[in-house]
C-alpha cells in the first residue's frame, strides 16, 4: 500500500535528486548507492585486494583494541553509528570493562537485524538494542542521543571512515551539533582512513575487477528502480580521482556521448564529457582531525594506527 506519507517522502527525495542533477557540476548523494544490490556490492568491495580500509581497521582493532578499551569508561553504553557484521564493535566489546549495552543505529532494518544476530551470537549475556534511525541528520540523531544519555557513560563509535563522506565543513558542524546532545565525559571513537600515496588511494576506488565501477553505476540503476528514471548505467564510465587540494577521493560517472535522461517529469540533457559527482571520500591526518574539532567541545584524547599506518582510530572526549 502506498500512503500519503510515502508519496510525500518520495517527492521530497525526488526533488533533492533533481536539484543535485541540475547543479553544476551535477551531483548525486552517496546514499543512492545503498539499495539491496548496492549494499551487497559494498560488502564485496570490502573484500577486494585493493580496498585496504576495512582490513586495516580490523587489524588496528586486533592489535590495539585492548588499549583502546582500557581508555573507555567502565559500564559504558556503546552506540555504533551504522551497522554491519558487528565484527569491529566486537573487537571493542570483548576487552571493554562490563559494557552496559550495545546499541547499533542504522536506517536499514535488514542491516540492524544482521548486526543484532551477530552480536547476540558472540555475546549471549550482553544487552543488544537496535535503534532504527538516521545519524546523517545531526538534529534527528541528537534526539536519540538525548534519550540514550544519562543512565550509563556513553561511547560513540563511527567506523569505516564514513565521516569522510561529509564535506569538511559539514563534518565539523555535525560534530558540534552532536556534542550538544551528549554529557561531558562522553567518548567518541572515530575510524578514519589516512592520506597516503595517490596510487594506492586511486586503486582502492578503481579496482581491477570492476566491483567499484558496478557499485557506482548502481546508483543510477537505483534511481531507475525507485523513480522510474531511464538512465542507461552502462553508458556511464566510472572515474575515481584524487583531489590533492581537498585531500579526498572523488567518484564520478562520466558520459563520452550526449545523453537525454528522464527523471520524474524532468528531461535532463548531458553533453559529451559531462560527469555526475557521486561521492567524496575525505582522507585524514592528525592535523585534519584537530581542525575538525577546533572550537568544538571535543578534544583529541587518543590516536592509534594499524601497523602499516594506513588507518587511524581517533578517540575524542567531550
Ligand atoms: C562506506 C563511505 C566508508 O568512502 O571508502 C567504497 C564507500 N565508496 N568504495 C568509502 C566506498 C567506494 C566507503 N564508505
């Protein structure tokens, strides 16, 4: 059944999509990667030999998880932003002192169910409570944090360098807003991919098997399924470029020939050479983290990297 609310949400989303596609240069938000197929493709990306961040963060937690856990308060409520296999959170929960509960937060009910299943299998005695919510909107997520704050010390965990999808200024604003919804003493553990040789960064986002290209093009297929658009995904070339000035990998979909595409009631015309910017994945240094939290209630209280120095966990305290 389609409710009025569904239609309203659909038209809001369609309006956002059209605003982005009509911008110069055209853009599409990374969230359009993640329908069921896109989530499966991302899962495949994490296993590619070229895509090192997932393995690097797991290795970091295997090597330094106990040290990190020793810096977290006893009896803490672990709130994880985004949910998957609970594999990373488990490497913190195992050495943590008497965690009060584990609270994965995600918009996807399917992702949450999988996280809960995995966490309960690993820690049968642990209180595991999923929260279906978006954390991208700091105000909405702040309302959830207001509810979660108080009974036990809070530890937020945001893994995978997903913060890197925000523009730098938006990330800083988001951090400041979250700080307004958590008590003093709250810890925030941030998993961040570090700046490194351009070759390795580009290869991680342009793998030889073409999985990332399929993941990128699936955003267009997703728009076709969701809004009845008529993108021809195969006619868009996957591009991953290092933007040195902004220290980020950008993903684009580019067309070599003119194309006309219908989205909703709109007719969009693309010229040969036009691109759609689909994702920015910002990379980090310790100095960039200091800039991120400058003038905010957060301060940097710990920093660990994996043995190769590819990935970091930054521990912030409010
Ligand atoms: C899920 C945002 C962390 O930026 O590395 C992987 C997404 N895009 N390959 C990242 C992604 C292309 C990923 N994050």
